[in-house]
């Protein structure tokens, strides 16, 4: 039997979303005006237990505006893991700074604090940790280093909305935290992002900069160069509805992760991404490391024939042409995870039965 309705990371959009979207359309506010943007920002901040959140056009623009607003630019160095999506790193280049790559931990797949410290120089301005696939980084260790060297922490929490570290949501632990609402994320606005942070004034400045640096008057007056990084009312309508369902999504994804662990526990050579004791992953994607002598792409093809979509783990960023001159032999774990890792179906459109079916096929293929 093969199935065709199993999804890797497809969005789950339903009736509440339709209702809010129709309301935005009926009111005629589909672009920059309308009340969904402030409502979404307020509810998002309140969910995370913080004062303010600023919406953006994407997770990438959230990262870019964060670096820019902190005054990071030419000559500055930003420490970043090499195992991540390229969108973590490109914004460092947008502001003219230099990414300094660090390997990840083989168990958590997240940036290694011990390696961060080795890379700090006089030029280091920030650490950009990524909570990969929703799994929280060791933020106590990272914040301790940042404090000691007086540098900033910008969390790439694009994949980790709802993940918790030491009783706090990821994204709220560093100086600034960035989220993504791309179609495949835990909640989606079709495409969008959010910046949160500790310093209210910095967030107010971000709000000003993402709106073409337009002064809050009716005159189109722009005292400096800004960006068009605003979220639209229609996107925020979708976001608000999705946010109301966030707990439902998290619960389901975490349950999928439990089922995978339970059903695959007897297969030798399978390791799951480990979560730190004081953390809870959002389980955005459940991923495994297959310590067997097999080709991941061949396994993917066999699974695809059974109707099971999968995805390779990110290729280390230093493998891409713009970053190749940073290649060296120090990113061993990132390469091991890339070559042996696999992301499994985690969309909340799947049923628990679908996940059991995926496990049954994995067991057969990995015997
Ligand atoms: C780790 C990581 N960083 C940054 C981004 C960029 O987010 P967006 O696609 O919303 O620009 C994504 C998601 O796409 C991501 O997975």
C-alpha cells in the first residue's frame, strides 16, 4: 500500500483563517492599513510573555533589520553555525559584515558554545544562534559568553516558535529574536516574520525602519533610509488565525516526535536530535541521524515510492559558492549530520496513523 496524502511540512489552514481573511477583504484592507497587523503583533507578544513584537515581510528581513538596527556593518564579525538554512547567514552579508562559522554539537545539532568562544575577536559584534528544527540552543552558555565579551545575541528562532528554554520561549532569550511565518513554518502568514526583543526603544526603531523610515505623521517625511519590510493586513489576518491554533499545532508536532521515538526505538543506528534537559523543542520537523552504511538519497527515493516525503538536512553553508572560502576541516559534525540526517513528515495535516505508517516503512527499509 502506498499513500499520497502524507506531508512533510505543508501548512494547515482552515476555517478561522478563511473567516479572518474574508473579513480583511470585505473591509477593503488588504495592504498596509487595517487592524490585523497591530492585533497580530499584540497577540504574538502576549503569547511570548513580552511587551512588544514587530512584524516583517519575512524571517530573512527580520534578521536583516535586526543586524542593521544594532548598527552592525563593515568590519564586524558575527558568529553563526555552519549547519543552518542559508537565510541565517545572507543578512550578515547584506549589512556588509563577515560571518564567522562554528561547528554544531553532534547530539543537539546546535551551535557549540565552546567553539563560539574560540572564534571571538575584537571585531565580534554578535552571536547568531539558530534553534535548528525547533530545538533550543544552550542559551545560558551563549548569553554568558555574550555578557563576558559585551556582544549581542540575535536568536534565529525562525523554526522554533513555541520552543522553551529554562521556562522562557526561544526568541525572548537574547537581545533580539527573529521568527518566520513562511508557508512551511509552525504558523504561517504565507510569508512573513517577526522581531522581538528586550529593548522597547530598539523595537520602536525597527517598526520605524521597516516602514520606509517614515515619521509618524501624515506627511511623507523620511529622515533617513528605511526599508519596505512591512507585513500586510491580509498576511496578519492569516497570522492571527494561525496564532490562535499554535498550541494545537505544537501539541500535535510534539506527539509526532514521541510516536517516532517510540516506533523507531528498536532500529539500531537511528539517533534523534537531542533536546537539552531544561528545554522543550517545538518539534517543527522531527529529524533523525541514520548511522548506517546507506545513501540517504536512495532511502528518500524508496520512501517516496511509498508516498512518504522527506527532506535532507541542510547542507553546511560553507559548501555554497558565496561562502566557500570559509571551508575548512573544523566543521566535522555539520557534515556528518548533513550526510546522514533526514527530516521526516511533520506537517500537522498528517494524522497519528500516518506517522505510524511512516515508521513501519522506515523499519522495513532499515532492517
Ligand atoms: C533557520 C532559518 N533561518 C531563516 C529563515 C528565513 O525565513 P524566511 O523564509 O521567512 O525568510 C528560515 C526559513 O525559511 C530558516 O529556516
